[in-house]
C-alpha cells in the first residue's frame, strides 16, 4: 500500500470532501439565489396579477357604469320613442276617427252635398233597395214619392238625363226626400253600341244636367237594357247597378203582377221598377207598407252598399247588397 497514495488518497479525499463542501455551499447559495429569484418572480407575478385584477375590476366597473349610462340613455330614448309611439298611435287613432267620421259622408265629400246616405240605419235589420228607371215622369214619380215620404222610406231613381229638365221638380223633390239620384244615361242609349267617347259623353251630359238641379252628381249607373261590354267596364268610373228582383212592370203594366214578383224579397235585394207606369205607382203603394211591416229598411243603393260593407268599384256590376 502506498501512503502517499493513501495520503493523496486521503488528501484527495479531503479535497474531494472540501470541494464537495464548497460545491454544496455554492449550490446552496445558488439554490438560495434561485429561490430568491423565484420568490421575486412569484411576488412580481402576484403583484402583477393583483394589479391586473384590480384594473380588470375597475374596467368592468367603468363598463358597468357606461352600461348603466347606456341603459339610462336607452331608457331615455325608449321613453322618447315611447312618446313618439304614443303620439303616432294617437295620430293613427285620430286618423282612424277622421276616417270613421268621413266614411259615411264619403260620396258627399267626393261630389258635393248628398242626402242619400243616412246615418243610424240598423245594419242587422234587413234592407231592400227599390229602384226606378226611365223617369222622371210626374204623374207616376209624384205618387211614388208620396208613398216613400209617408213611410220614411228611400229609393233610387235612375233618371234619363234628357228628361231631367222637363221634370226638374220631381228630381228636386226626390232628392230633398233623401232619395238617390242616379243615372240611366242621357239618351237612354245602349252604351255597348257607342265608342269610348260616346259613352263618356252620355255620362258627362247626365252629370251636368243632374248637378244643375240638385247640386251634386250621381254615384251609380244603370246601363239601359242591362247591356254592358268590356269597353264600358274600362271607361265607366262608377259602379253599374243591376238588380236581383225583376218586377217586369213594363211588361205586365199590372200592379198585382208586380206585387207577385215581389212576393219573395230577401235582405239585400235590389228591385227593378220603372216610374213610367201608373200600375207601378199602384204596386208601390202596397209594396212599401208591406215591406216596412215585415221589418225591412227601405234604403238607397248607396246606403245598401254602405251598410252591407260593399266597397262598390267603378266599372263593376253589382246585382244586390249580398
Ligand atoms: Ni231603361
């Protein structure tokens, strides 16, 4: 065994031990400093987290505030909108009211003053519209007007324009009693045989002559002979009125026969007659009280459409109020 070697060995052992100690001290220091760094880093991190959290909360708080403000302004604007809506609603309501007010008087507004659309009829009670073509003719028209007046009944007179000047008083009286003055053209013309201009002339002349007497125009036409074609539909701006009950009074010239034709009358019927024949006046004298007794309201064509909710359009044909 070599001592030196041993010593050396020892020495080296010492050295080794020494160096181990030193190393371990260094390691400890290193570890400590590492620990310090870690702690510092951790602390910094923690502080950063805290700061960031606080900032985040603050921002959130601010946002909350601004939300609140937004809400306030939104509430403000919504209340403004609310006001506007309220105003608009009120305006609409008023407009509707105006509409409601205007509706019954619509024909009067459109063409002047008209008396043949009464307020206050009962829409649930049956209605019938008696109509008289080809007049006026005083010997018959005056008798019919007398009966209508007695029973507070109304009818529609489809007058022939060229007869109006001669029987002006009848037209005036009929109108004053609340009857409807409508047109049966100026010359009792078959409108299907006329040009567009010819059709317009018939209606314009009728309009003028009626307006001269009662101050307003007609709102409906009964085409002579009940004849119509597409040309008429395209030119004529008022509703064309047919009938649902044909008394054939012009054919029978007999009151009883006329009454027989009126045996079955229904709610909404439009009855066709002519105020040219004394037999027709005789029939009316019995027919009107009978219908009134049966609960019918005797109305003008305008009233019939109005109360039955029919929006009669120009150029279209209507046969009844149903
Ligand atoms: Ni006729």
